């Protein structure tokens, strides 16, 4: 998940709740596959059976942000985080920029900032 704003504080304020909602909802939905297919072979999706038992109480937005599991911040912060992905061998980045309830104006501004500052830093 990616959100860029004029300041790190504004980006975090805009994105934190939506990032956590998306994480929890994704795990809930993916985990439902195991229950839905109970008794059937799941092959490479076998991991879904254990998702319902995950304890996410210690997973916070701050933890995800500190781990660079999300790219949220001002343009300089976003550039620094994207560089870490590139250094790890990532050559394509799919950016989910509008999860849950980030205000539409903030999403539009995030896309503008990303296009104006972050993308050009990698050309």
C-alpha cells in the first residue's frame, strides 16, 4: 500500500486506518478459503487454513511502516522506501493507493506527488 502526502505526518494520518483495515480484511477473506474448501486439497494455498488463527493484535501501522511493509510518507520518504524495494530486487511496484476510506482528494494528491517526485527518481 502506498500513500504520499506533503508531510510524513499527513501521509500517516491519511493512510493508517485504511492500511490496517485492508490488512485485516485481506487476511480474513484469504483465510476464508481454507474454511470454504474444508476437506479438500488446497495445494499451494494450504497456508490459508492457518490464517484464521493469526493473532494480529501486535501488528500496528507503526510496525508496518517501520518495516517498510508500506510506502507511506512525504516524497522523500517514499523515494527512500522504494529504493529499499529496488535494492531487494524488485523491478515492478504495484501501488494500492485507495484502500478503504482515504479521502478521494488525498488519493488524487498522492498520485500527483508520486508521479511528480517519486517516479522520476527512478528513471
